[in-house]
């Protein structure tokens, strides 16, 4: 039911003040007030403050708390946006900023909006003669002329409701404090990064007192502040920056399991600032300035300073609009706690674009290049192929291989020669370029295995992959695509998704082995297993490689839909069968330059081999934990020999098993 428009009347009211509220605190307050207003039947709420103070942001949190889902638009141009709640209640969100006539609100429509079950009105001063609000909010910047900083918020409401709101606020991690209390550590507004929502970093304390008896208003004045529970400053021990065309990562290593942080993006020009609580600027943090390269794709410059006594602020001046991901990681491997700042472009870089960039211009097919551009511009083709569907124009793992004897071991050695029914092999209906996805393991924060001499797996395998790419690109009818072409981390699922996006015919992940004993040696080739590992060593190796996401750092819940799809256990028998054939061809060639660790192809549950429609193998080029093999892995000649052997094995497989005809791209 609606409310009647009321005339102004004298009401005994009280004011509560929230100091130093940041964006997350603003959302918390909006949620709190939304529930409070609903429970107490408040119907008219006004919000005052300067442009950009955060009125609409608070209303969005308020409406979300009431169950409004989907996009919540600002009524800046429409003046009114209406919503219906699940219980049938009507809510009106009004913005009177653009009203030229102070009496315009009384026109039909606006008057009806104010008679809704709940009306939230921004810029009430633009409307003359509004009814008295049940609750009034005023939002201002905590520090003058600092629109990037926290906010001070004053809430005015009827006296009987004040104590109840204070209790609700306390439960939300805020607490009242007297404005006229003696100065002291708890009398100063503390930065919003020390609030209860920050993993227990804060402790709410405070008190209530009346303004002096001589006050004409007789209002109760309250201040909401937060103080840290642990005075010990966080020690920042290392800072690393990993730029790439896909995204730029900043990793800040520290010793605080409950580190607090706050982020906000700004436009015109695009910027991101990150405030880190309980931290003092030290030499490690200052190295950030020199760590950003001039050609970083996303950061034009960076500033870092002591924003407050216990808050360090990092400001990123950006080259383009971004979609930041900021999260913490627990200690793992050689790392302590980490604060990770990932700067992704707002529109993700398409692997198809990378494929175009990686193919030498002289070898490009103009028609295919034009088709890729059409896909990138959205003119044609799906953005991703659903692995649960099997389009007729999509190449599938070959079914020409005879069924493996069910009595064979889990990881049989597949003969290198042709198999299946005798007779001439049928040529594919359409000749086309064969795309090989090359996946240099690890990268960025994840160094992979490290040899006694300090050789890093991520660096060796990238060099081998680049050499292999050049060799494949020189073969008629073949081209290679790198899932990473620099020193940065790519999650396992994303590697598979990239390969599927470019319609790869084969997937080859390149690694360097490691074992607890330095005596272990030799090269190995692995494929996926659906029935468990073929050996204890294979199971241990899969577990080690699958930990890459944990070491490299992936935000929980951040997987894209395509990544989630390809990590489903959808691999078919045909895919594994073709993978075994490819692995056998490659193993035959690798043994010409290095001894084999095992004489047969091994199988285990490698996450990176789970593309359901691409024959996939993982090659361990040598044991980096073996001093002699580490020396060989560092040698440019051995790297070239390994790349040549892999190329011969891949080419032998393609010659014997030409891929089925499919559209040239997508």
C-alpha cells in the first residue's frame, strides 16, 4: 500500500555520523539501512551530497539488500526508476538533480512515485515542499577536495529508532563514539580499511553521549570509527610485476594473513587506486616505480606513497579501461602471503588475435585472416564452441585407430605405423592449415622446477617452445600457436580454452621434469588417463604439474565460463586414443637425442590435457633436478635438438593421421 503525502512537522530527531567510509563500507551501510528501513516501515528516504559523493552507489546496495536483482540504473536522466519487490511492494528511486522547477515533483507521476511503499530521493533540495523524510542521509568527502578518498555520512532519523540503528550498525562492524570525547587514540577517525569485514582486522569500540545541555537542537551526536586490533605493521618482503598482452600482474608478498585492502577505479582518465592497510612505505614497495616497464600494455605510470600513517596508496594511471581482479593468496611453495593485483582489459584479448599476430605475415591466408577479423568484430561465428556440442564442420579426434585390447595395460605403447583396416588411406576432403597449440609450462609467479644451478623450468621450456614454433611454421600446411609468449602466468584451464578458441588440431605442453633424487633422468611423454595414473611416478608428476594454479595464483571463483567448461571431465576415449598415437610418434623421436625415463607413454590426470576434442600430450624434456640434464637443458644446441625432435614427431603423426576437413577457422 502507498503512503499519503505528508506536510512538514516537528519531529524529535537524532543524527548518527559514520566517518571515513570507503566504497565497500558504503555498500555495507546501504545493506544495513535497507534491512533496517524495511523492518521499521520507513517510507521516504532522502540522500544529499555533492556530485560523485556516492549516493547512487549506496542506493544500489540498499535495493540489492531488498532483493532487487539485475542492473540497477541511475535515475539521473529518467528522474525515476521503479522496482517491484518479491512481496509486491513498490520502490521508487528518484533523482531530482535535473528538475528546473522546484515544484515539478508535484506533477503527476513524480507525486505517485513518492507515494510508493518506499521512495529513495537523491537531491531533495531541488524539490520545494517535500514531506518530512523518515530518514535523511548526507554524504560528503572525509577530506575536502579528495573525491578519491573515503566518505563521511550523517544519518538523521526519529529519536526512538536511533538506539536500534546503532545496534544494527554495531553488528555490521561499526560502533558509535562521542564527538565531544577527550582526544585520544580511539577519538580519531580510523581508515575504513580497518573494518570488521576485512577478515577480523578491526575491533569495534565506542560510546554514546548527548550534546551539551545548552544545545538548542537537543540532538544526540554519534561518531562511527574503527580501530586496528593489531598494532604491528605488515612487512612487505617482495614486489613483482609481470606484464603481458593478456594482462599485467602485480604481486606484493607480505607476512600478514589478514591484510586489509580497498580498491576503486576512476575514469577520465582511467585510473585504479589500491589502499593497503596496516602497511608502511618501505624500500620494497618503492621498487614498484622502477618495476613498471615503459611498454607495459596497461600501466602508463604508477605512484606509491604513504596515504595515511598506516595506509599505503598505489595509484595506477592506465592506458585503457580495465577489469581489475585484486585478491590475496595463502603461503605456498616458496611464497609467503601475497596480495595480487591483476589488470585485465575490460574487453578480453581474443586468442584469435594472438594467432594472427603470431603467424608470419608472408604465410597468412588472406581469406582466413579476413574471417578471423569478422569473428573478432562479431560479424560471424560463435565466440566459443560448446564442448557438449559436436558441429559437423568441427574436426574430431580420429576414429581410424583400432580399439585398444581391453587386456592391455593402462598406458600401452602404440605402434608408430598406421593402424586400423588395411587398404589405402583416404585423403581428407579439404586440405587446410593444421594448427598446433604449443604450451610452455608455468610462467610468471610460477617458476616451475628449479635446478641446482638456478635454472628455471619456465624459462627453458619457453625457449624450446619458441624454437619449435619456428620449425613448425616453416612446414608446408602447418602453423603453431603459443598459449603464452612471455614470462607471465596462464591458468591451466585458460591454456586449454585458448587452444580450443583457435581450433587447434593438436596440443603439446612442454615441461622439464624434477624428482626428489638427483639421479633420476631421461625424457617422458604423458597423455591423459581416465582410470588413474599408469605409475606412482606419473601420479606424482600430475599432482606437481596440476599445482601450477595454486603457485601461479588464481582467484577463487574467477574462472570464465569457457574455462569451467573445458575443465569438465569430458574427454572421450577417441581423444585419449589419438593422444596415445601422437605421444608414441613424439617419444620415438625424442629418444634419438636423449635417453627415455620410461620406454612407453605414461598416463595420469593432467588438468592441462583435458580438452575433449584435441589430441593432447605433455612432454617432460629432461630432469632439471639432474645436474647433467640441467646442464643440457641450459645448452642452446640441446634446446634446438629437442625442438627438432618434437617437430619430427608431430609431423610424422600429422602425415599418418591428417585431420578431418573443417572450416578454415571457426
